C-alpha cells in the first residue's frame, strides 16, 4: 500500500477485457449471458466513480490519485451477479498518463498522420474517401485528421492479373473487385 500512496496525482486509467466464451457459452461452461451486460455494468461503475471512456474498454480520470483508481478497480468485483467478473475477467490494469500529448499517438498513426502519410497497400476505397473528406456529404471523423496533406487515393488497376484480396478480408462480391480498393 505505501507504493500506491506515494504516486503522484494526475491522469489515471483503468483498462479491462472480458472473456467472450466464459460469458456467452451455455452452462456449465459459461454464464450463457450477453457480453454487453458485463461491459455495461463495468461502464456504469467506472462512470459513477468519475472515469470517462477513453476508448473501447479503457477509461480515464484526470486529477485523481492512484489510490482512488485502485479502489475503483477492485470494487468492479461487486458487479452482479456475484462471481461473474472473477470468472470471466481476462485482464484489468491501471495506468498513469503523464502527458496525453506524448502518450496518445492516435492522430499520428491514422491516415494523414506523421506515421501514415500514404497508404502502404490496398485499402477500402470508400473508407479512405471518408477519412480524407472526398465525399461530397462528408462528415468529419470523430478524431479529425492532422491538418497535414492527406494522400489522394488512386484506384488499383486489375493489370490483367488475378486480383488478390488483402490478407484476412473475407470474400464477397465487392471484396473480390479491384476497384473496391485504392492505394
């Protein structure tokens, strides 16, 4: 406990992950429940304790202590039904964010950012167009791109050869068409 008390005040986060199979599988192998119930209970608990969603299962509270973060994290166990969290928890971690401008590199890794100035391979055409603002009815993404120049996508040419979908892209009528992608 002395280590927890000696940490600085600031921005702390709690990240968690729940096993899907243990939550959704039928009894006696799982809880036969929707994952959303467990996630919703965790979200309500964290928000009630002043934490705000940072991204998917990652919540942050500014101006708090590690002790408060620790107590919030361990009291997640009171979520109903009893023992559900203890038997479905894949992982839960606390973290300190010393400087959000250094620790959050989302903008730098998104298309148009410092580390993704151009496409490095085929990408879905409409997705790229929505990120670069090329649709007439474009609605800006939740995280706007850096004001740096964004690459203009160029449609792939079938080139007479057989088009291969990008790795892990499931087959579909559109997925098999070269003009569904840009690079």
